[in-house]
DNA sequence: TTTTGTTCTTGACACCGTCTAAATTTAAAA
DNA sequence: TTTTAAATTTAGACGGTGTCAAGAACAAAA
C-alpha cells in the first residue's frame, strides 16, 4: 500500500494528522503545487493545519527525496512529486507546468564541459500547449 | 559607441541620470545580478535612485530585449545582460550562475514533442565548478 | 501522575516586487 | 520668461512568500 501513513513510516517520519493531510495532497498531485496550494487543500482534511507545518513537512519530504523543489515560477517554489528525472515545459499563456519524460529529449555535449562537474540537469522549455489533454 | 546614453536613445527610452546609472551597471555585468544588486550599485553613481525606478528601468530594458529575466534562484529573479541564447550552470556550493555557450550543448527530440509548440528552451545544469577562472 | 521530548500553532519578522499618490523634473507652448 | 502639460522619480504602503521563536498541545515512558 502506498497510502500516506505507510509512506511516512517508511521514511522514518512520525505520522500525524497534519502530515498525512499534506502527504495525501502533494504526493498524489499531478500538477506542481505551491506551498500555498498545499496549505489550502490540506486544510480541507485538517482544518487547523498551519502554514509553518506545511512548510516543515514539505521540506522534510524533500530531504527524504519523496519530492523535489523546483524553481520554475517567479516568486515561489513549486513542489514536484515526480521524483524521477524529467524535463519541464511551461505554458506561456497559463503558466501551467507540464512534465516532459526524460526519454523524450537528449542533451549532448555535457561531457565536454571542462571545469564543470554536472550533478543533474534538465531542459526547460517554454511556449504553448497546442492541444488540451 | 555603446555607452549607456547611446543604448537608451537607440531604444527610444529617454535617458535620465537614474536610468544611465542602472544601464551602466546591469548591461556591463558579467554576473546575474538581482534587482537589489542593481539598486546597490546604481546608488554609488546616483545616490537617490529609488527601488521603484530600478524595477521600472530593468523591466523597460527587458521589454526592449536588452536583457532577460531568468528564474534561476529561489525567491528572486535575476537579470541577464547576455541577450544571446545560452544555457546556465548553477554552482551547488556558491549559487553562482555561469553562462554556458549555446553551441556547447545540443538538445534533440524537441521536434517530436506533439502538443507542445516550443518558443524557447535552455538547459539548466547544477553541480560544482571544478576550476576557478 | 509526572517527566521528557516531539510536534504544532500563532504571530512576528524579513524579503521581494508592485502600486499609488505626491513631488520633481523635463519639455513644449504661449 | 512664464505657464502648462507630460513624463519621471520618490517614498511609503501593500500583498505574498518563506522563516523563525515561543509557547501550547501531544505522546511515550517512568
């Protein structure tokens, strides 16, 4: 089972109603929510959850590798529950962020970059989504 | 001549002491300054320049294509005076952003992305700079 | 029960970027 | 030159994001 309780226990994070609410939303999300998004949705399940707890929990999950923070929007970090490597496409009109599978793109030339030790990389594309899903 | 005065006139922006101070710093910068960086340095030449004027001027320059705003750091936009296409490498330890020449990397597979109309793209790499310049 | 340690909440805080109203500067017209 | 209008700058207020500290609530153990 991959419910929030199991996930938290497996990571050695003590489960609490607040953390369960956060995990349930953010790890099932197919979008790229901001902390504020997570707060709003978590409060539907756990009305008293505070901003600080949401940030603490999200940062805990990030430290455990269950999600990744991405700097893709101005003024705010977004949280990405897709832990596998992938690229991102950002719609100029809507600002919506789409995941692009790792296998869709190939980047050549990294190995020739002297003086740079590359730990990770991604392609960020911008433009328009032509077809709605 | 490529001094600030000439640049501003060529773009149809009325030169003022404040704008000249901003342009002189940001367009000659080889780093990726934040608005706050630009404000600090501009005040050395023009001590009364205000935050709002710096933002106004930077946004004007961006609208004219003389620089580009980049979302590469958490919590703040950086301004990039390098108007040509290029990629970015961000040092894990220092946060310093380095330009990677466009010709150094090649991205293949974009043309196969159905449903996405790509207007621009770049590779963002993270890791360590191994050699100081 | 009391103790101990963890977690949560509240509210304060600093920072970024935008906005507004007022003041200043500039340019143009009389 | 004086007047008028337009453009620009300024200071400060504002809303949003994220962090922090202090105390309250909670759970586990003795």
